[in-house]
C-alpha cells in the first residue's frame, strides 16, 4: 500500500483534518494535501513527526511492514 493512502487512512480513522495534520508538520492545509495527493514528497523530518504522532513505525507508514 502506498504511503499516501496510509497517511489518509490514519488521518480519517482519527477524524482529523488536513489542516490539523499540517500543523503537526509545520505545513499549511494545502501543503499537507499535496503530500496526500502525491504532488509533493514527504520529507524525512515530516515522516518522523507523523510516525511519532500516530505511534507507528516508518516501515509501516511507507509500506515495508503491515504493523
């Protein structure tokens, strides 16, 4: 599964907005939206922040692991 789909699913499962997630990684709603849509790449620092926030491994988020 593509990391963009995992990001969207994690966000929606927790009833969060793109704006709320953007704040966590210091981006605007539009900036975060571009990541989910594949119009911008997810930076390593942002990946780390999202992993900590969701309490998941980077391997899970990028699709190397199912857990």
